[in-house]
């Protein structure tokens, strides 16, 4: 597999180099030189394959010989060891539950695959790998569990003070071992900026072997395509072959993976980018003007991103036909009040508890279907996190119906450990240098 930088198409690096470098020095993002199209015979018979089988086929097509087939199968079997069921709520409306992994969030797909790929490529005697990750909520917990105890790696998680839920914070700060947490007095965008600046700092790169576990890393993006193919496979079993995906979107890695799957041949009729009031992309899709803005705190905190990193990847996928992007993707944005109304509607009508991110995706699908309904096309909205992670969002009548998994119930007994820092890079750099 060869990759190039979105800022320099002439670049050529290997998959291993892209995984470890995470972000090119020119501050672009890595993209595959060739996006293979999967065989029609495979796509038309997806319903005959299991999730791990689908994942192996898709990953092998992208990665090629960089990881031998038997090793890749082992990585996938270990990383993707949980289900992602598409649950029917009503005719032509399905919820894709992506929170059945260890951290109860869709980020488990990317984090577990990436950690195992990095461990596979690490050779004995090599310099310790320092993994930096910014989180707006769920990424940190998934990365922490994905890398916990992985030899010769150290993970530093940056999260915005007071802007993640209590359970999310405990998932970030109670691991110990090779996982450490930094509480930044700022927003997710500030955390993300610190990570990006670290990758281009000469002194830090000479001292440390830095990489990222954010969705800017290509090894996070690839496994997120798996559940799009698998969702389609589940609908094929119901004799449905036309589908629209509604994706709760923050840093736009999730929908970016869906569009990569589409480029590989997955027959998706349309994508819906659902955001909260951090609506940089929906506004672009309406006006044609891309204008990043400071992020605003909302109930759907994992989507509080004002300048989504992965948008450059999506733009790159459509660089030869920019107008096709607006044909294939529609954007919607919602306030906290609308989010709460959606949560209540979903519970009252389906007896289903949706986290705030999931509720936004449902609302966007509902609004899109009202204007574009087709009897032969099903809508799937992505449920990205277990509702137990957001107990303060729900009224008692709904919150009391949430089952709390055992791994969450035990978190409150653990001690939080985090280093408090400001949002200035000098302070973060000093922390890294003094805590080698």
C-alpha cells in the first residue's frame, strides 16, 4: 500500500511509515494512492460473510502485501471481537449499534485495530513509541483500552477540562500502566492543535518517536469502513439493497470512512452528515464556503469540533468532481433542545434509549426521509456510544431505563490521575520533555 499527502500528491510512503508518522511534515493527511474497487461478486454476496471475514477482505484490498494474509487475519480476529448489529426500529429505519466493544463506543473499531497494527510493526529493540491523542470524549477511552499493556508503547491522552462526561473522564484517567492523561484548560480544538504542533516540532521528534491515535492516522480510518460493509450485509439478509447512512459527525473520520467504503464500491445511495451546533461542514454544503469556527460545548460533546481534521480527506476523495460531494452528502445541524426532543421521541415511540450523538443522527435521517423518502431505500443511523456514558443528559424517566454495563459500574471505585495544563504549546512541550 502506498500513500500520499493531501498537501503533496507526489508523496509516496509505505503503510508502515504512514501508521507510525501519522501526519506528514507538510501538515496534510495520508491517503491511499489507489483506492481499489471490490469485486461485484463479493459485494453482491456480503450477507454470506461474517464481520471478521468482511473486515479481512476489505483490509487486504487496501493494505495489500504490507501485512501477510495470515497475520492480518490474526490482527482482525483479535481486534474486531464484538458485534455491530443493525436493529430495526420501524419500516426502513435501522440503528447501527457500534458500542458493543470494550469502551462502549464506535472508536473501539479503529483504536483496537490500530494498536495491534502498531504492535505488529514494532520490532524488538526499537525506540519506544509515544502515542499522542486528543479526545472530545470517546476516542480517549477506546485508545486507552486498545493500547493498555501493549509493550514498548506509551499513550498520552489530551482532553478538554469540564467538557467530557464523568464516565468518559474515568475511562481516560484510571488506567495507569502505559496510559497517562492530560486535562487541558480549553476545547477539543485546542487539544487537537497541541497534538498536531507536537508532530512538527523538531526537538520533540528528535527525542521521541511520536505518532497519533486520532482519526488523522490512516490505521484508524481503515477499520471504520468495516462496519459500513457489515451493515449493508445485514440489510441484504432482509432483501434490502438500497441504503442511506446518517452519521453523527465531529472530526469527520466516521463519515470519511463511509465515503471511502463507497469509493471501494459499497452501493450507498446517500450520506447524511449530522452535527450539533458546530456546523462548519453543513454550512459549507449549503453555501460552498468552508469557514472553521471555535467549537461550542454541547450535550453531544464528542462532536464539539469547529475545525474537523478529516474534512481534507473527504475533499480529497472528491477532488476530481467537487460538485459530486454535494450530491452524495447532505448536512444537518441541531441544537441541544432539538437533541433532547429527539431523545424523548425515540424513547416514547420505539422504547429505545439513544445517546445524544445517536439522537442527532436519527433526527437528521428523519428530516432527510421526509423530503426524500423512497419505499425501496432503508435508512441506517449510526449509534456511536452507549447511553450509560451520558447519565446527566437524560430525564429520570429515560435514564432509569439505561442498563449500566459491569465495566462502567466499576469505574467509580477507581482513582483519577491526570495532569492539568493550559492550552499553550510551550507548557505541553515542557510536560513531554520533563516526563520522559
